[in-house]
C-alpha cells in the first residue's frame, strides 16, 4: 500500500495523470492503508509497554471514516495509551461494526468512575449478527465455535480476560455499550 501511495503521489506531482480516476485510486489506497493500520493493532501482538498516542488513534479512525458507513467519536485525549488497551477498544469497535448494517457512529469514552476502563458504544443490537456471538463476548464461552468472519467476538473476551478484566454489555433503545 505504501508503494502504491508513493507512486500516486509522484504521478500527481509530475502532473502526468489527473482526473476522477486518479482520485478514485488515491481514495481507495488511503482507505485500504487505514484499514491495515487498524487491523494491525486489533489483531497484532501487543508488545509489553508499547504506547500509542491519541493523535495516532484519531488519525487511523479519521482515515477509516472517510470512505465508510461508520464514523468514530474518540474522546479520550490524555497522555498515551498501552497498545493492548487500544487493541481491546478496536476489537470492541469491530464487534459493534458487525452489528450495524446501516452504519452509524461508534463512540469511545473513559468513564469518570473508572479512568482505566473503556466504554465503546454505537447503534447496535445484540440480535445482530447473532445473539450467540454477544454471549461469547460476555462469558468467553463458545469461542471455539465462532466462525472466522466473527473472530473479534471470540478474541475480545480472551484479550480482556488475559488482563483480568471483565466485559459488560448494556443495551438501550439507542444502541449497545461494551464496557471493560
């Protein structure tokens, strides 16, 4: 992706190719690059002590929002975050995204009563894509039967439990909040 982005930039600097085709290619490459950056954090191994700043997180989420049906509202801005924290948040975002076929906004906050905790919420319901998946998120049980397309539902409780955390799901008329 990086090589393609560099090539597009060189072509545009030379003025060799202009027009809607070049814009389409450029937008597609930017979208793919943002998705790769997001997935690297969500599914990659988080080394001990690796930090990610709020600017980097917002940059990734802003780039993802540009071409998708999902937008992101990231409010935590203090200091930097452990990569493992961001991995949990990104996995929770993927779970919500699976349950939002119409799209919408996913919000990430840190509750006042638990400054180390996270709340990830969006207009999702626990009957999408399958209520069994949300039970897996809550209990961690049944992870071995989760299909590869929904691996985030099995991985989130495993990653949170590894750090001795607990997941709570709260469903309201406006959507679903995943707290951990």
